[in-house]
């Protein structure tokens, strides 16, 4: 099983704004800020978990989003985006 943390860090590294000098925490902080800016309305109306989940479901960064691919990574497609959101929040605290 590929860890959610590893999936997210790999996706962050593919982004144009990625700085190779960032720590893991800085990388997750960048992702959180980027997602919240992208989903500002959802964040203000429903909160961080919902906004992040919508961000991932909308392919906000380069992560696997096909059910078969998610299963190959060892995760449940039904809870994948929410679990990614929770991982981001856990890593920035």
C-alpha cells in the first residue's frame, strides 16, 4: 500500500510552484494554502475538510483519481479524497 502522505508529497513535487528546499511540513502547508485559495467558497461555507475533498475530487493536483488506480494503491475509492484531506490537515499541525 502506498501511503497517502507519499502520494501527496509526490504530487506536490510535480507542481510548478514546488521548491525542493521545502520541508515536508512546508510542502503540506503550500498544498493547504493552494487548495483553500482554489476552493475559497467551499472553505468559507463548509470548512477545510470539505474544501480539500472537493479540491482533490476536482483534480487540483496530479494524484490518481481513477477507482482502479486508487485500489491498486491500496486505498478505498469511496474514502480516498477525504483521507487525503485529513492527511494534509494532520501534516500541517
